[in-house]
C-alpha cells in the first residue's frame, strides 16, 4: 500500500489549486492573500462564519485565526461583527470588496477545474470528484481515556 503517497499527492494538488487561484487573482489586480487567508475565505463561502469554528476546521489556534482575520479586515475583504443570533459570538462576512474578489476567485476556480477535466478527461475527473466527495468514515481513532493514560505511563 502506498500510504505516504496519498497525503503527498493531495497536498501537492491542493497547493497547485491554491497557487493557481492566487496567481489569477493577482493578475486581476487583487491584493495578495496568504494561504490561511484563502482558507478563511473558503470557510466563509461555505457558510462557516464563526472564527472559533474556522480555527477548528483549519486545526489552528483561535489566536492564529484572529491574527489572520485582522489582516483580512485591514485588506478590506471581510468584516467581523457581533452575531445577531448570539451576542456572545462574533461572525465574519465578506465586504463588498470581498464579494467582488470572491466572484473573481470563482471564475478562476472554474478555469482551473476545466483545465483539470481537460487533462484528465471527463470520466476520470468525475471519478476523482466522486472519490473526494465520498464519505471516508470517521478519521479519529477513539482510544479510551484509561488506555491513553496507561500508554503515557509506559512510554
């Protein structure tokens, strides 16, 4: 089984997509955004708007996500506001500038996706997308607390 090859290939293709997206946005005159900023935008567009939820999705600390969000606010592409449904929380939304940037990003993604489909052929592209969209099951091994403590004592 080629266990390491899958994660490497997935990461390389993710980077290929993100770099292509960033280059196309740059060519359209948009300010350069970092990969974390790009991932925050992806979460917002997907409907995940609470910074704590975005941090959890990306596997980063709340401090790190707030630093990224602050940079994005300064760029004028997102705004951070009190959640009207729960005033204890903040939510993110795109500004008008951010919404225009998102439209250009969508066009760029459409172009990149078409390129992939052309290179792979439509059948292989459809199979790839189906495999990526499939439910791969739970990805976290559940180890009982007692076993974790026992293993820590042995190590």
